[in-house]
């Protein structure tokens, strides 16, 4: 993703705690949500990390769009116990263009 494309999109990283044994089931449900770009099982206090990406809009703030997505679609998935959201304020990347 180019720097120009990053300016048109809003990203968020969401840490999820899920019921024991439901990690992969929740992952599959998350991947059906268009704004979900990546889901990873992680070690530590949380179970999953989700990378969200939405188009920036002039009328609706990105943070509201992300918050609505999490509260309405992600937190309601069976097995999700808790969420913690991080919205970057500045991003730089070295990832190849095809990612």
C-alpha cells in the first residue's frame, strides 16, 4: 500500500479476548467482514489481533466508523469476550506494494 493510499484509508488494530477453544471459529467469522484485513492468534493477555481498514470519509469520522464496526459486528460474535482498540495516529510502512 502506498503512502497515498494510506492517507485515504483508516486502520485500526483490535485485540480480542475470546472463549477458550473458540479462537479459530472467531477468526473465520471475522474474515467474513469486509473491513477485516488480517487476523492473528497471539500469545499473552489477549487471544487475537485483528487489522481493520476502512475508507476515510468527509462526513463520518474514521474513529466513529471503526467504533461502530467493532461494537455492532465484532463484539457481537459468539465467543468474543472483550475488545481493545488501537487507532494509529501516524503510520509508515516498508511492506511491498502487493500487500
